[in-house]
């Protein structure tokens, strides 16, 4: 939706189209209390950050943080255009990256939560933001303050909020149930890996150095760039247009990769960025490209290394160079990682059986995630239709 006023087309007679400046205005409150640090997540509203961590004003530098009171409108300055907006239901503090507004008493608190976070309102945040690209934009308050929002009479606000509380609670319960199913499916998959890789009986002890041979190939002319993703997929970036790339600090020293190579991201491997390449291409020097040197199964080795990373084992084997990163760029450091391996025939059998089970689990997860996406779309549409008077609601004159 490019026209921020288009969502107001056809609002009921007796409703007003009110500029935001008359409904909310920015407020700066000094942070002089011990309060919960809050964060605003897309689709989750504003919630306590890091397990309700309490920030003590006397022991931590939070002088530029802002105090939020229940009922405040809170907008992520860089993500509001994507819908990262909510009316807080709790007291706490937020970083300077947020805009905090005092909401006019002419709005019912429950109604304001729905109106300001509706998909229709998002169009106002989009056109009131400025920036480069589609990842980060800054909200421009002088533009946003004049954007119009639908305001029905107070009794209608209360009636709309009451119905939305009931309807969204049912949808949220369904989403929670579906997300629980996804969690269970992932836990079952993890249990299979735990059973295999934590078992030591019948396995030989070795190291990466004695198991893998480091490959050094010249870059391939006119070939695409290979990326190892944290879900274990290694492919050309052109095959997978998603967020989550980790770029090298330098463009020099690219190396060639061939389909079937075992590829390990030296900085992100600890988080699962390791797997078998499904394509030919080039990669930056931050990757270790290798192949089994003693006949072991490459897929088994990739699964094992990914398991060692995601289980936290690799984090204890190399120094940290930045937050949430473990440095394995030195091949010698990586080569010293210990491994325990079963006979090759058992490796191949496990890979075959695991991939079959994994495909069934992923199909279940994909179906469940589609259900969740549909429910969220329905929830967003319901809220926008209700706050613009486009659906009948008891007690609301349309």
C-alpha cells in the first residue's frame, strides 16, 4: 500500500480522520529508575529483553535510555516501516533507537494498541521513513505527524477492542499451538542427532587434520558466489535470496568450490554454517574447503561438524573475535578439532536414514509454518478491517 490515506477510504459516517500529532506526541522521560529493559519484536509487541533483565541505573550507563510507561506508543525508529510499532502494556526502558509517544486520552487504550499496530497504519510509517535500500530506514517524525488515522466515537472504540481481544486471542492460541508443533518436530530431529553423535561405542577417535584434506583451487571464471548458511545449506547466493549473509572483510583471495565439497565457514561454523556444496562457484577466504582424506562419508562429516557447532562444542575450541562468533580462520586451529567416527558403512547408513527422516520432518514444519503465516495474515487483516469500520461489530454504527 503506497498511499497512506487509502486505508481510510470508506470509514463509517461519524468517524474522524485525525492526524497523528493530535493522537500522540513524542515524549522524553529521564531514566532514573531500576527498570526492565524492553525490546520491540515484529509480531510480538514490546516485551522484556533477555529474560526480563533488570537494568540498574546506578551500575550501567543507561543515561540516554528512555523510560516507557504502560500505554505509551513505542516505535522502532529503523523498523517501524515494517510494522515494528506497539503500545506498551508495561513499564520499562528502551534504547535511543526507539521513539516513545504519549497517547491522547481520546483513544481507548485497547483500541489504540490495535490501530497503531494495524497493517493499514504501517503504510503511514512506510511513507514517513527515509533511508537507503530495503533493510534500514529512519522514521521521520515531521512527516509522520501529519498522517491520518481512523478514530471512531469512544463507545465504538471500546466495542471494537472487545471483539478484537476475543478474536485475536483465538488466532494467537492457534499460532502458539502450531509453533509448539514446529518446536516438537525440531526437538525430535535433534534427538536423532544426539543419539548418533553422543554415542562413542564402536567409534574411532581422530581429528579434522587426519580426516579432511584442505582444498585450494583457483577461482572459477564468471562463477557465482557460494554461501554457507546456518541451516547447513551451502549454495550459490543466486539460488537463495534470503537475509543472513556473512560477508568477508576483503574481496581478495577468492577460491573455487565444486559441487560435493565440504565447506566450513570459519567464523559462522560454530552456528551451523557448514555443509556440502550443491553448486560450483567461488567463495571468500573465510571458508575452509575440504574433502575426506581416508574414505569417510563427506555428508556424515558435515553433519557431525554442524552438530559440534550448534551444540556449543566448537565454541570452546577457538577464540572469540566478535560477539556471537568463533574464529577458525586458522586451518591449524580447525584441524585440531577432535572427532569420533563410526565405520564408513555405518556413516553412510546413518546419513541415508537421517535424510529420509529429515525430509518428512521438514515437510511437516513447512506445512505448519504455512498455517502460521496464514493465521498471521488473517489476524492482520481482521485488525485493519475492524479499526476502519469495514466489518460489522456489535455496538458499532457503520
